[in-house]
């Protein structure tokens, strides 16, 4: 995010970030850097270790209020599965999508790997590995609804990148897989890593720089309780549409406020302070005020969550899912009920509520078939 000082009004430019490329140098194990082009990581083409594999990647909550485009986390129990198999009928070095399943997924998602988030990430991973003599078929099982604000495209991309990497013996690091997944995100929903990074790495992830790309994993203390109340209405909020609603420039007072709240948010994660995390999460004065009116009932839903005892509530990603934070699962269930009622009463939308914990693992292998 570039700061522009314009007289007489000071503003912030929210124009899109540039596209990425990789470098192998990782001087700090908690950081990932990249320059300007996706390059092949391996010099020798790897042989398949498995005939087929199946992987899973979790849903994510991005932005977390004032953390627009630079902060996100993974949530447990929701996500997408991808199966990848060595297939002699597929042209060597290429990917074929053999199937797509899930509610409305088969009718809305393209089976062309060049236009499918899982396919794009799989191709990028193959290029990074230097795979040229083996063709792969891919099957996508959508567990996440499209346009939900829960990182649907990122989950598919993360699961695909992990599956391809695993089938060739896990040659790429977790952080290198983020770069492959970003190839998909850049083409499907825009250049932002706040979904794909936590989907692959798990936990909370901070994008401290985009040029060069630097990622920092933030550890929420394991002994502390943290639950996300996720309430998804029957309403689709495409990322591109929701990004189009954002202001091109913002005033310096709002910039200073959001920076302070983002700092508080990060400190709360590291301290394991769910109450302070929720307070900071609710404090966005830049993005949420523009997006909330586009989601019927969202403002009333946030109010209902806070009145029911939630530490904080905001829009998950681009929406329409609302996310509230609490430290007790039972209270989370009651908060979810109130939020569902508000969506119905004020937005005339049916909604479902779930209470989920933090996913600390990220995308992972589920099953394998040896070669």
C-alpha cells in the first residue's frame, strides 16, 4: 500500500499490487521473498513418488477488519479436497481436470485448467518442479461455497499445489507453495496473499511486504482459547465486485486509525488476547464501511453479535460471511443464533452459523497410493 501525500488533502492510494516471481533465497525462515517472475525451482526433473494423492486445504478468514490484504488466518473443519493422479493419457507436463464436485461447483467452475484456480496452481507447481515428462489428472472436491468470503479459490489452489508437490516427493517448501498458489489468486481474484498464505501455512499469517513478498507466521498461544463464529447468508459477494466498491484514496486520519488498529490486532494475536483481538477486528474505518451496505443486513448482524457478547465482528474477506470472535465455544453457538436471526430479520436472508477453531496446520496430505 503506497502512501501519497497530496496537497491540501493527504491520501492513501489503494491501487492493485504488481504480479510476482520467485527467488530461492530465504535468509529468514519466517519470511518469504520474491522478485519478479515465477521460475523453475528444481534443476533435475523429479520422478513421481506416488501414483495418486489426495490433499486438503482449510477455509480462511482474510482482512480481519483493519488487516486488508495483509492479514489472514485459517479455520478448522472447512475446506476443499484435491486428488491428483499420474495419467498416461494426459500430455506430458500438463494437467487435465477430470472432475469437479460440490454444491453448484460443477456448473459454475471451468474444467479448463487455465481458468480453474486449482488447475492454475497445479500448473504453477509443476513448472516450479520442472515436470516435463509426466501428465497429471486432477479432481476437485469443493467443500466451500463460491463467493462466500471464506477463501474458496485459495483453498482449491492450496490443496492443488500441495497435492502436486507431494506426488513428486515434496520437493518444494511450504513457503514456495504460497508462490504457486499466488499465481492462481492473481488470475482468479486479484493479487493478494491473505487467503492463500494461511491456507497453505495454517494459523495467522501477516504479509509484511508485497515487493519483495515477505510472509510472517504469527503464533496464537496454544493454551489460549479462540473461536470464530462464521455466519454465511444465502447471498453471493464476488471478490471482484466487492473490491470495486473500495475507495481509490483515503484520508490520513483513517489511515492512521487503521494502522494503529492493525498493530493492536497483531499484538493481540501474539499475546493470545481474544478480547483485544475482537476489539481491533471490529474497528476498520476504510473497507468494511464500503462493503457492509452491499450485504443485506450486515450492519444489523454485527450489532447483534456484539450485543450477544462477541468480542468483535466484521466481514470475512470480501463477504458475505460475517465472522465474530469469542473465547468460549458454547457462547459462540448462541452468538451465531443471534447473527442468523439478524440476517433473516434485517436482510431477509437465510443463513447458517458455525463455530470453528483456528487451523494451525494448513494444507496437508490426506491419502496416497504408492507408485
